[in-house]
C-alpha cells in the first residue's frame, strides 16, 4: 500500500515589506518549507494569490509582489525594491534556501534585474525585454514616453545609470520564453540575455507578446503542458540538479510541434534590386494587421525560397534623394498563390493567437501572406540594417517578399538592395546576432553600418 503525504499549504498571508521610501505589497502562500519563488507583477492591483500561479503552491513558497509605493514606474528605485523582498526573507525570516524569480514583460525585466543583484539560482522570463534602448527603437516609441516611466536603465545589467554593474553576468539558470510573433518584445532581445547569462535556455513558441502561464497554460510542449514544464524547471534548478531542458526548444510554424536540433546553417545572399525606385510615404504600423495593410501599398520584392530561415535578415541598401535620416519600415513576408495555414495574431485577443477548444494548441488561420519579421531604422545613403531574428520554415512553392516604405516625409529613391539571411535545419542561440549588427567589412568595405 502506497502512503501519501499531504503537502501543508500556507493560508495566504499579506505582507508589506519595508524599503527606504515606503512599503512593497506582497502576498505569501504555498509550501511552508519549500524553496522560495519570487513572482514579480508590477501591474497587479490586488493582494490575492494569482490563480494562474496556484499550481506552484504544492512545491514552492510563493511570494507574489506588486508595484512598490512612492516610486516611479521603471525607475532604479522601483527595481531595487524587489531585491528587498528577498533580503527581507533572508534577514527577518531567516530563510537560507535557494531562490527562484519569475516575471512577464516588464515584470520579467524586473525579475532579471533582481536575479543579477541577489543570489538567485533560477529565473523564468516570459516575453521580457533586456535592453530598453533597442526596445524603444524597435517599437518607434517617442522619447518622452520612456521619460515618463522614470530613469530607466538601458539594460537589466545596469548598462545605463548603474555604470558600476554594466559588466555583470548572471551565472544561474535562465529559461526565456519568447513568442516568435511577438512584435512588442522581439526576438532581438534574446541576444542581450545570451550575452549576460552563462546558462540560458530558450523556449520559442508561435504566439505574440504572451505570458503562457496566463494565456496558454495547457499548451502542449512535447508531452508536457506549459504549467508542467515550468514546475519541472523550478524543481530541477532549485534542487541543484540542473535543468534537463535542451538549450533551445522551438515550435514549428507549420505543424506546431516543439523540437530541438543541432545541425549547422549557412548564410545565403540574395541580390533583390539594382536600379532606381521611389519609396512610398506611409504611416508607422503598430500592429500586425496595420503592417499587412501598409505592405500592400509599399515597394515590394519577391524571390522563391524553401527551407528553414534562421538568424538576422541583414539588408544592404543604397538611396538617393532627400536623405535626412528618415525612418524606413521593412516587412518580410511568406507569400503563396493558394491559402495556407499560418499562425496569425488576432487584434481582438490583444495581438495573441486563438487557442483550440481544449487549450492545448494554437489555432492556425488560412492566409496567402504571413509576416515573418518587421523593423524600422533611419536611412543613410549607403547602409546595412539588421531585422529582428527569424526561425521560420518556408514551404515548397512559397515566395519570400520584402516590403519597404518611408514613414517620414522626403523624396527618397532606392538604388540598390541586397538581402542576406541564414538558412539551416534547426534553431540555435548562436545564430541570434546582436541588436543592430555591424556588417562584415570583408563583404562590403565601402559601406557604413546602420545604427547599432
């Protein structure tokens, strides 16, 4: 006869953790003698346990923190208050065990910031930015937008105001969960985490700016749901045995299955245009739907392609006319004559994917064009420009389409266009190149790099 031991779950306890300028509201629940998990959600407005995180209560002591009082959102002071939560437990409650941290979007930024400055063994980041400078650039945000959020650091490691920490490296284990169709926090941010982490795992799914634990907790990843995978991640990394997950798990854009691979890739250079063509003036798009509409009015180039594209699409361009560093938009599409199933974000769902009835898979939609990558950057007479990385498989008979347009006034003509993109059989973190990459001087010594 098998004996079962009932896990003692704490009744929720509301805490107000003191810090220099006020108090940090938090709620404590879960396994009394379990490893400590700090969940950061700057947007929460209540002090009730989050039902989406209740599956963690049987294994972990769960401390859920909201936004601190009397600090500017995004300021160094706000970020430091989440450190105080860990210090409070170690000092006031004599906690001596391992610590894990998790957060989504800006909460993920705060989680990584906290892990860099406190002794944390494990981090879970969901759709989290690492570099505020490139995040602002990728989303065409006005300068006063981030100024309103306070003195944001450029990177979680302290690349902005905290100069003394700019070379900081995280030595614990990190699981970065990222949407391949996230047009808010793009895959470009992955490189910054890779540079700062010695042990980074990437889970790449087909959704947009999504928190899987809230938006798709029953999504099947192999033979596990997203919840089960996260529970396994923290069990292994906080017990000291280390994660058994592969370095990269990627969801196919064709059949939705997750896989890991190790095969090599090679770079393919595609000359697309040489001549003179005026660039149309169109607005900057803020959604996938807007991008699709504007692309139909843009300057487009097509070529037949088949196979897996992975890495940064790199554009070599030259222009003539009234060049004043106007912003250029570039959209890369998979197109076909006949409709094909693809993962298309839906505006009514907040730029996320629809789920199947049982919530265990994302639903595909029939389309003749699918956005693969989008970027905008200031133009120069001759330049290289890197688009956000892609992990995307083109099927037989499909074409790769690149659409270009100006989103600032000026009579500008495209003179020359060349696209370089990596092709291969499997995803690998080493093929995600740095934000705004420098060109290879051996390939085109006469051209200056784009902003990077």
